[in-house]
């Protein structure tokens, strides 16, 4: 039986967000629905260290708590410690966007009286407001999945849009870092993100990233910024080498907040299906996303200023971390394909800007 929430009784809300950067970005439309439905409530996000930075200084969030399940919250004793910390906040409602059993268990241990989430991973008995997401099917975009659950319980927002926030100080620090590398505030900047934390099956090839970026930089009189985490440093280095050093390579040298500010500064973005791709979409940076092994229908960049480049193959989407065959879904995508898509996206974005400014 469907159970709605009595809004007048909700003053403190805990939102458990998902653990991957891209998925957590796709949680933000749900945060807007929660904020608009409970305008006077205090909203606290519970996140792992990997994604907590996304919600710092976020205008829809009042507080961020960190669940360090590999550190001080490790093991069952750590879960009890996390639950005790949550209990002290006296939350009225826990909204579990993360679908693991662990999330529901901690909310139950914390004695939060209302616990809302998908009845996945065998955790339905721990929820007071359980939602069966299976009838939604497997082709719905992730942002819509979260919103459908909230709507089922009477939590509805005015619009489905993503939002990330960076401060003026963070933007200034990014500009200073770019200026030190000869990239001025007025320069057109192409961001290149060759990594994908999930696995190599999602990654396009460094030489093709370099070729597409070089082609567009020449056409657009642009500078190139190569980004990524520590695990992508080698790939980024290969792109830098193919570009003859004509780029700024910051892969593995930024915090998440610094990465966000640098992506927000970009005028265009080329990326695999990855967390930084979703960050760029949230900042409305025009972008081309290259998809292979993953399902573009459920995780495409949620932005009107984007296009997905992919090739139909008999084995994609396989959703595997590593390709067991010949990686045909990615080898079929050429640098020319990506450059052509980028031109279309930029032209479309410029036309939209012209209409908006008139």
C-alpha cells in the first residue's frame, strides 16, 4: 500500500546519495524535488568520501555528512558508529537514493522513523516507505528513476534539472591555475576527459581523443585541457604526448572541487561515459559523450547541449568492465565522428544562445 509523507511533520531530512560521481550528479534533480516539497526542512546529505565534495556549497543542501565505510565506519562496528552519529541529528525522514541493503540498515539502526527507498537488495522490510522500481523497466534515465520514486510518495519538484555549485573563490583559483599555463579568461577551452572509473570497456582511445581535440582546437582557435583522476594519469600523459605538449594536463592533480571548477570553466567537453561527463552536463557545458559498453538510454548526459556518439554493435551495451572480445563498440568510433558531432553541438548551442539573447 502506498504511504505518503505528512509534510508538516518533516523538519530534518537525511538523503543518502549514491556512491559513483556520475550517479550522484544524477541525484540532484531529486534533491530539488525534496527541497521544493519541504522548503523549511533542514536537508542533510550522507555521502561517501568519493562524492561528498559534489554537495559542498550546494544551494539545495544544508549539511553534508561523510560515511567512510573503508575508514572509521568500516565493518559492522563502523555501521553502528555511523548510525549513532545519525541518531544524534534526530532526522524525521531518510530518503535512500542509494539502493544497497547497507543504506537501509544504517537508517534503521539510526532509528529514523520514516525510511524511504527502492525495495531492492532484499531490504524492503527495513523501509517504512518502500517502492517497487521494477515496473519502470530498464531503459529509463537514472534521473527519472529517482524522481518516479519520490513522486510515488507525494514528493514532486517543478522541473527535472541537475545542479552543481562552485564558489567564486573556486572559480578564481581555477582561472589562476589556467593563467599560469597561458590560458586566459577569454580563451576558448576544450576539456578532454579520457578516463572512466568503472573500467576500460568504457574508454575510447587516447590517440583518437588527441586527434579530435587537435582538429577542433585548430578550427576554433582553442586551448586544450586534459582532465582525469590519478588512475587516468597514464592515459592523459599519452594524449599530452600525441598533442606535442600543446595542452594543459591536470589529470591526477586536482581535488574533486578543483575538477568541478575547471570543468565549469570549459567552453566545450569531450568525454567517455563518466563522472566528469555528468559534471559537465550539470554545468551546461556543451559536450560530446562517447558511449560503447554502457547503456546510453539510462546514463546519457542530461543536458540539451550534448550529443552521444556511439555505434550499433551486436554486443553493446554489455555493461562489462573489461571487453572480452575486440572492443568493437569503441574501435568503430573515429576521431572524425567525434569532431563532426562537436561541430553540431556547438552550432546548436550558439543558435540557442542567439535566440535567448534577442
